[in-house]
C-alpha cells in the first residue's frame, strides 16, 4: 500500500500513523530546539571568562572579473559565529617545508557551534541551498584578537566534511582544512 507506514501498514498523516511513532517533520518546535537560546547564553560564559580565545568568522569575498581568481577580490561579508564556538587544538596544523619556504597544512575541528545555524550557512550556501556563485569565495577564518581593535593572524580554512548536528549536545561540529591566501592582519585581501 503506497504512502503507508512500514511498521504498522497504516496510512501516514502529517502527525504520524497507527504505530504511534512521531515523524520528524510533524514537530514545529521540539523541546531541544526551544532550549537552544538558554544553552547559547550559558556557552557564552566561556567567552566572557576568557576561555574562548579564537574568533571564528564566516567570510565571503567576490571577484570583480566574474569568476574566482579573476580581477580584484573584495570582502562582501564577515559573520562571526556567536556564541564563540570551541576551536580544537591547533597542533593539527603544521608547517610543511618547500624549496621556497614553508606553508601551514592540516586540519582543525570546531565544535559547540550553536544549533541556531543551519548546514547551508556553515557550508557557505545561500538560503534554500543555492550554491556559491562562480565569482565568490567562502571560507572560515580563525583568528586570535591581539587587542580590542587589532587582529592577529587570520588563518583561512575550508570545510573538509559535512557538518554534524548533535541535538542533545546542542551543537554542530565540523572539521576544517587549512587553506592559503590568508588576509592581512588588517583584513585586506592579498594580491
């Protein structure tokens, strides 16, 4: 029978079926989601206490030539992830030596990202899942502020996996891969 539950063979409705199990799409505001603002405020205490020292920012740039790498690159948006997520150990980012010098390579894990964000935001897609346009870049930037108005190194990262949502931990987590072409400490694009 088409449109029936495989467990009880009863017709499915918006609120479930004869077996009594709840369908995910029938929940408009589950309890876990309603507790997110409270958990976010508690998580922000880590930042207030100075225990979260890495700023995590989603950066979007646009190229004037109509495609990535062509023309002049300009920053069109910077969105800090708030409350400040937990940035894993930077020991996963190491130097690789080349004949011209050395480059940072490696991966980094970021977790305790608020569930207020969605997968599209964390992957750089636009609302409704629209892909990143051919003339734009999207990346994550990890930085340690030196003072209130001065940034330290701005390290560029790209997602290396699909973000994982853990509702009972009230978080998203994601692994990031080190990329090149960092912005200057002042926030200017290089090149």
